[in-house]
C-alpha cells in the first residue's frame, strides 16, 4: 500500500511553526498513529517531502539504529529541509560512527553525576532563590522570572561564560531555535546562531591561551582519534551545549508549572506525598516533551510499517507523539505523577541519548522541589504565550499566582 502524501489527511503542515502552535497536536498525532503511522509528508514550494513516524516502537527503532538513520545531515526538521546542517561531522549531535562515539566518550566524563555534584548544588541554590523571589512577588511571569535563569546559568557555569555575557547569550539562544513572535524571519534565527558562534570563537581563543577549570578548556584539550579538536569543532560544540542545555529544561520547567495550574489534584498529590518527586519529574518530562522530534537521514533503503523508506530520504521521529502512544503507556492522555514505569523518549534513546539528561533532570527536580517547599497553590492568571518552532514546544511567557506556603 503506498503511503499517504497529502496534508489534507492530517490537516496541518508540520514544517510550519505557526500551524504547530495553532493546532491541537495531540489530536493530530492521535490521528496519525491510528491512520497514517508512517506518513510521507508532501513537498511544498519551500521544502522537500519527509517521513513522519508517530508510533512509539517506530520512533524507538530510529533511535536504536544509528547506522541506518544517520545524523550528519542534520537532526532537526529545519536544517534537513534547508539542505543539511553545515556543522555535520563536527558538532557531536550531528556526527556519526566512530568519531561520534569517541567524542561522546570524552565528554561523558564532564557530565558524570560525580563530576557535576558542585554544579547541581548551585542549581538547587539558584532554583530556591528564583522561586523565593517569585513567591514574594505573588504574581509573576514564571517563564521569564524563574525558568529562564536556571538552565542558562547552569550551562554557562559549566562552560565558564562570564556573568556579564549571559543575558545576551540567553536572548540569542531563544532566537536560534524558536521565537516568541509568530512573524520572526528565518534570517533572524540564522543571525542569532552566527552571533553565538562568534562569541564562542573569541572565548575559545582565550581559554586555549589560558586554560581554566571549565568545559571550554576541556574541549580545547581533548584528543579525538589522535588529534585535538579544531577551533571550529570547539566552537560548534559549545554552541550545541548552550542550545541543548538551555531550551529543553527551561521549557519543561514552565510546562510543569502550567501543568500543575491546570491539574491541581496532581499538585495536591505531590504536596501530600501521594506522588514522589522522582516519578513526578519523569511524568513532567513525558507530558511536556519540549523537543518535539528528532530528524535523521536514511543511509540505506529500509522498511518500516510496510513502507519502504529510500536511501537519502528525510525521516522525522516525533517524540511528542511517541510519549502519548497507548501501546507504550497506560492511559497516555492522563497526567499521572505516580506513573511507573515511564519509558518516555523525551531525552531520546540509544547512541545519541541526551548527554545532559542527568543535569536536565536535576534542574527540573530543583525547581519543583523549591515550589513544593515554598508554594501552597498555583493559579493561572492568563493563558501562556507559546514559542513558535517546528522543533520545540513550550511557553515564552507564563503568568501565574504563587500562593505562599504557611509556616
């Protein structure tokens, strides 16, 4: 049976960030899982066709088979549709094979729990300070006044970015992968990415001359396959760590607060101990799924769900759909902070499993823990403002009222 190739079958262009915000994505992907689990999204005047995988098992199969589904042409829809990622083979996330394994192995030491303990301690202090300040205000924009500060502060601590540069780096990071504005031009995102690269080129040069105890200095000193990383490789991996380290955690934190406001019974379950913090964090990650998809390119012909994907085809595996698949999760459309097991794919799976997953969990845990200690109830003040992106899902603004806990 030939695959369906009409957007009329799903009522949305998945390459249009505005359409993604305006649609009910849960309904879209529920329909895809049921009717078109392996869907050939048609080409348009602006982009080529691409495959859309929506079922949990199919998404997992892409993550597991890094030889067939390669990353060097790009790992998100925007870069793949633009003809490929120029950082391919140099940035860890878009590198394949032995070089990916070698570079990842070197960097894993910097992201091991024991190595990160002092960073996590700072995360907890920063989260408690930001939540305390928000509670004192009573009503706050949680996305801007709490969530924005913590992940960027953490990754900048790791990289050794001076405090005076962090606000500008956050602004550029937000613009590079998403937008607070539905009308942002693609050129603005391109300019933001280039400004980040230029910034880290200057900082890397300083660290090579005078190494410090930070991740940029580590990148400047490690050898992969018998040679030091080039300046381009150092800069690109700093760039990748900033974007990955900021966006997912920041959007998950805001998503958690909106979720608690919309599901007060689950907030009460967490407050009274019916739900435990570790399982709650995993359910928040499943429920929010900030990184909606991963992109790959087929290196050879392969069959999935009775359809042949040809070598060179663009393949997108949608985490946001896999995390609501009833074959993998009981009552997937129900928020359950006691859910276990919870094999969500929010951080991916397999060889490209998120390097910063431990740190991301620690950040979200710290924020929720601070809320538990300082906040009695969470009330929405207005509907949140979404980010516009084909890759990320979440809120750029979230106005809530935080009731102070007694005692």
